[in-house]
C-alpha cells in the first residue's frame, strides 16, 4: 500500500512537472542554464522503480551521507523503515557520514540510528569485503553523489564492489544522481601506467558521466566484471543541466564553486603548492610561502577537513579564485593556467612536482611540457583527440541527453 501511494504521488509529480515545462517551452536564445528549470528527481526518490527488486531479499548498501531519499531522510533509514532487510552498509572514502578527511582510514562500526553494521572499503587493509560478507547479501544498492572526475574515488569503490558482486552472483542497483560537472568532457585519458587509487579507468579527467553511466561503461568495455546491473535514472536531468548539489559531497568541497574549480585546482595536490586545505576555501585558492608579488595571503591550519594541511601554520601568498564566475569556469573547462602560473612563479624546476601529479593528470607529458615552457593552450591541444574519441565511446552508455 505504501509503495502504491508513493508511485501515485511520483506520477502526479511527474505530470505536474511536464506541464510546467510545457508552459515554459516557448522561450528562445542560448543559455548555459538548463532548458527546463524543473526540479531534478534523483534515483533514490523513484522508489517504485527499485523497491520491488528488494522485497524479501538480503540487501547491502554502498552509500555515504549524500544518499538522501528526501530532504530529511537518508535512503538507509527509509529502507529500514519500510522493512527491507539491510544486512550491511559499505562506506567509501570519507566514511558513511562523510566526515573523514581525504585519504584517511575509515573504520568499521555500527550505524547508531539503525543498528546496521558499517563495513569500510577504505580502511587501509582491504578493497573489497570478505567472502563471508559477500555471501551475506543478494543485492547491492549503490547511492553516492559523485562530482564527475577520474580522481574522485567514489566510482572506484563502486567498481570494486561490482567486481565482487559479479564473483558472487549478487545484483547491483545504482540509484543515480546528476553529475555537477556532467556538461563537458576534458583532460587527457589515463595512461594505465599511472593507474592508482585516484585513477582507475582509461577515461579523461572530466568524464561527463553519472555513476550509473560509469557502471554501464565499465561493464560494457570490460573494465569491470559483468554483474547484473540496474540503474534507476534521474528524472528531469540531462547533461546540459547545471545541477546544484544539496549536500557537500566531501569535507573539502564545501561549495558548488569549489566543485567547478576542482578539476583544475586538484592538480595542486601533485605539487608543492597549497590548494587551500586547512582554510575556509579549499580548492578555491592556491598559494605558497615563497610566491612573489601577490596581494592575497592565507595561513592553512588544521580543521575538520584536514588534520595536517600542506604548509600548515605558514603564511602563504597566492591567488583567490572565488571571484571567478561559474560561467567562466564552465567555458574554460580543465584550466592548466593556475598550475603553470605557480610553476613559473616559484621557479623550482622538477622540485615543484610530486609523483602524485601524474596520478592526477594521468599522463607524463603534461609535466614535461610545463617544464619546457609550453602554454596551457598548447598542452590542452595535445589531449583534444583523447576528448573527442572518448565522447564517441561515451555515447553508447549515456542515459541522459547530451
């Protein structure tokens, strides 16, 4: 009865949204905003599409704090309330509640609200559950808000679990969510010599896919094992939509603006430069104690998102990107000018970079070209063919209009 009422309510909502869109369809012109300003409905909210698949089955959930069924209820809480047998929760990087800093171990535990065991996939000891745990469930529900970048690790946790589910005959259901950077593709395709925990697939830095689409592509291309996969699609979303995230996806991406800058400023993680961890504006500023001729300054200090930030307690000089318009970031895409600016200012040569740089950018030639004095435009032109080839491949797996 509850599911029937939910189905009727969702149908009524969909009809009202379609009517509203039709009333706005008479406009014209070109805009960076989505053509339809209707509210996006995430996969978790479409209970009629997946609740029947969970009835009388043992369910595990791979999720974090972003997996909200509604504005005030987590999907795990909803499943528990509806009497679904949830036998375990798998937690990715940052933990089930999203409070653990990047790269830190996430410990096993128990969800205090439901009493369901929490099993970490990021505890430093294992990258997939034990055989005993895998035999304890029949279907895995995946719900995490991704930001659309090859080095953002949530999709890697999903793919590892897809492999495990394929080995044990478990079904996988992905409750899809929009990609806030899903409106473009940019950056070099990963050279698999640099495959790591921050880069798992031969895809560009900005891949323009949702979690459901990545799962489809990984299985379809043989990058992941062939598990039985169901993707519950978002409604009123396509890849032209600039989706505003209702919840910060991780501690150091606290704003929509930081998410838009992240493809470019995260590359500082592979250099000696601070990208703003330990400040109120991570990934929206950058600097170093030795940078010259800069009016902007900041001092990284330990905070909830970073216990030991780069250049801790040191006065850094650099650049504040918070005034850069979103429209400019969308137009520029992955922008190497920030890294090149800092490299030339510090004049440190090879010492500017760390081995993490190649893991993030995915190829060896970017460092080489920066050191040789190439411009951002010259370097970006070199990966243009990667982008176009991937766009063609990507179309086979898209669930939403480009």
